């Protein structure tokens, strides 16, 4: 991972209110978290963590 972030947390929430409650509990109320940024995906392009890699020719 490159850029200004140290970690990426992928969260799936039922709605914005549930997400806000989770972030309040995990991030905002944690003195060790100085700041966090939210990025929202509006559509699903891929499911799962597998990354297809073509076999390279020998």
C-alpha cells in the first residue's frame, strides 16, 4: 500500500447509521487513532480477496 494511509480496513455495514456507530466505537473513541478517512464504494466490482494471476510463459 502506498500513499498517506498506514492501514486499510474494509467494512461492510447495513447502512450509514450502523457504519457511523461502528466508526464511533472503533475509531473516534480510541485515543490511539489520530485521524481516519472514509471512502465509500457505491457498487460491487469484485467479491473476495483472490487476485487472478495468469501463468507466465517459461
